[in-house]
């Protein structure tokens, strides 16, 4: 077995061993230059945080350890193909290489909505999950205009 | 102007007023039963956390305040249409109503990759951003099988 994936699996096993009272059966590890930077697991229930998936947790932890929001050069190992939230976080973090074990279909088979969310993202204008309403753009656009005029800051 | 959107705009203005040194021009608020539960803003730079978008931050804060990962019955106000990470987080949090100001296109116009990520999510098998490799499923599936046998826990 891949030694980095083993780190991710060991995190999932922590949840398994306590009967999933902290969160679902998911673990992840972030590796840079052959070194494990951080490992984490799903803690949605224990943390009372719907965003506390294994990948989000491990990205947040690795970013704290490396003291940057930019995880360029890091590789992510995850026991399951990332949900759209985590996949997008991976992109925002500039991680470009992902090793995964279980598939989206595997996640669906044990009751998780990953596939349903992927479907919604392919059909945003006609979905039965979220009602979107646009308001007050003439006010919200002002900060965007200020930002555009300060692009040199980034 | 909508009074809840004003709360979100005021958060974006905090970043605007400090020349975006903490993060981009985004703010959000979560409301339940007419009461503002939490407000937040993008703090990616200041928090050294690539997941610290306004919506993720406000969901995490509201979940801590309400002491549950389940934000059913809450409404989200955000100064910009959510990126795919935040939109997925909204679904995981069971928020079903979203009011937004600026559009995805507006975000693209000031240099953010929201639209690019939406495109990737529509074409996962053929993308030039992330390289996915499946490994060790025979090991990672074990925790899923344990979870399936414990479905009554959830």
C-alpha cells in the first residue's frame, strides 16, 4: 500500500474505531517534498462544523503549519474522491495532484450526497435544492470596483 | 437596501477599508427566523487559510453559535454568488435559501477563478488543473463497509 495513503486510512480508522461519533469514514494527508505535512479526518459531528471534511481539515492544518494559504507543490492523499466543496478547496489551495481511494459512487452507496451536489453544480439554474435570488448588486459591486482598482496589491 | 444584505456588505467593507490585506472583497451573513446569527468576510490572507471565504467563515461561525452542523432553516446573504466550494458547503449545511449581489462573472472580472472552477466541475475527467490518480481502493473501502453496517448511528 502507498505509505501516504496509509496515513489517510489511519485517520479514517480513528472515526471507524469510535463508531463514527465524530464524523464519517474519511481521512486525508498532505505531503510536500516526500514529507507528511498534516493528516486529518472528517469531524463534522464532533466539531459541529458542516465544512469539517477530511480534506478541508487537512488543508487548513497544512496551511497553518506552512504559514501560507498557498499550498503549491503539495500533494493530497484522500481515502475518497473529494466532494465538490473539497475539490474546489484543493484548487483554491493550488494543490495540483490528488491520490484517492474510494469513488464518488462508493460514497453514494453509503449514503453521502457527493454525486447529488456534483449534479447540481452541472445544472445551477434549475435545481430543487437551493433557491437563489439576486438583490442589491448596485451596492455589492462597490467593493469589487475598489478591489479592481487595487489589483497591484495581489 | 435589504437590511441583511447590508450586514454582508458591511463585512466586505472591512476588507475594503484595510486595502484587502486580510482577503478579497466578500462578505456574508446568516439569518434565522429574522435574526442575524453571524456575519463574516473573506480572511484567506489574514487567516493563512485558503478555505476562509466569507461564506465558509459565516457557516462555521453560525454552526458554533447554534451548536450544530445542521443549519436547516437558515438563510444566507452573500455579496457575491458563491464559488463552488462555498455553494457545496451551503448544501452540506442544509441551507436552502441564498441571496446574492454580484455574479460569478463579476468575480471573474476582478480576477477570481470561480468560473474556471465551475467549468472544471463540469468536466472532471478532462481537466488541466488537477491530476487525479486512484490507488489502494481495496484498503480504503474497508471503512466505508464498516460505516454502511453502522448506518443506524446517523
